[in-house]
C-alpha cells in the first residue's frame, strides 16, 4: 500500500474474533484503533470538515474551526485541519489524556482546557459555554457542532455500518458506545435496513444523561454526556446498557490478560455490556461490538493503579480497590500473580464458576 496522505490511513476491515467471549458465542470486535490518530473519530473529523467545505463555509489559512472534544475527535480534527490548512481550537477538559492533548498541540491545534464542572457533574456544558465565548470573540471562528451535525451520523451509516455489512451475511446483535450518538445513529440506521431482526445496543456509562439516566460525575473520556446531544433524537436503540466505571476498568484489565489487546475505555464499557447480555444470546448468533480506540492512551488512567485509587476507588468501588491492592502487591511480589488475583474472579464469573 502506498498512500498520498495520512488521511488515507483508515483500516476498514479489521475484526478481532474473540472466541467464546459471550458464553458459547464468539464476539467480533471491530477494531478502529489502528486508524490514523488512533480511533474511529478520524472518519467523523474528515466528514465534519468536508461538510464545511461543501457548504462553502471554510477558507484555508483563515477559518478557525472550533470543536468540543474529550480527546479522540480533537486529535483527529487536529490532523485533518493541519492537512487542509485550517486553524483549529479544541475545547477539552481535565479528563482528556495527556498524550492526546500533546498530540493535538504537535499537529498545531490550540487546546483550551475548562476546569469547572457543569450542573450535571460533567464538563460538556462548560465546554459548550467556552465555545460560545470563542465564537463571539472571533468572527472567523466556526463551530462544527458534532452533537447536532447530521454529517456525524451520515459518515458512519455510509462507512462504518457498510464495513460491517460487507463482512457478515448476518448480524444479530451490535454493541456501540455512545457519546454524541452520531456513530450509533449512523450504524443503527444502516444495519436495520440490512438485518431486519438485529438488536442494536447503546452502551453508556452510569452518570450519562443521553438516554435518561441520572447525571453523575464521570471520569473516563470518550463515552457518555452531561448534556443530551441533539443527535440522540435520531438514535433509537433497542436496548440501553449503563456500565459503571469500575466495570469498565475491570473489563479492560480482563481483556488485556485474556485476549492480549489493550483496549480503550469506551471499548471496556462495550465489552462489559456484551457480557451482561450474554445470557440472552442464542447459539450461533453473530455478535459485533465496535471498539472505538485502543488502550495506549489510557496507560496513565485506566491502566494506572495510582489513578484508579485516586479517581475510581476513592468513590468506594470494590473492583477498583481490588485493582489497586493487586497492583500494590505486584511491587513487592510477582507482578503476574498480582494481576491474576485481580482478573481471575472476572474470568470465573464469566464462565459461571463464581457465585458472586
């Protein structure tokens, strides 16, 4: 393969077949983390900027593109804007990973971090308030508005969903993590047209308000909202599964040990949801789960026992405390034994060997 632009580095047909992950059923994990900038959001970023261009709004070396992002879309937009010669400002928050923020800066973006939580306990409301300030102050600034822009939904109907359609003759279940709900709405719209009996599951964290949940503090970026996005009106899930952050951490750690792949936080939530609904799967059904990114960006958070102790375990999460204890033991004993103490109960539970 010879490419002419880094924007061509999108790998559309990568599915990790995870054997017996959901009881007797394999799960096909659609891997988006090998795309350039490391996530599914490169598709969204290209679509949003090209939408501006098609509407005649964007002017190279003049237009200042502004967007709110907890990380992955901001990083993707930083690359797209650099390649297309637009200025870019990303408004983010303290939950964004340090490596992601540094990557945005290296691509030439200006990164604004809001520190104040909004009324729902998240940061989205505060980020949107900051964007309004930027728009008022700069007449050349344009907000992409990923939360309401139908280009966000359309690209995943035309690309991500069709990538699934090309790979499988039948899909019975699909699990998608939700933030703006653009990815979910696009995938669900197209897959319903192809697979009449499919069950489409929206996954969000406990504390997200997207599908009517009670607002609460959340710490893992890339999934959930504290302000319901307009695109959610187009998202019509068959099921909604809310996952606690401790279950997300547990799923990420279990997956890297059992299946040898570091996955991101939203993927951990999706995997936890798959296992929660596994008793409902019939033998032979095809289950597809979307993995939005990989885990390297989360080494300082989800995979760091110090961060888990400070941020997750501090809220009284049993699973998180076990993680911290196991990792602490590893410093003075064998590391693999400590990790086994953490994840072995997860495996026993999945295999029906635990009464917990």
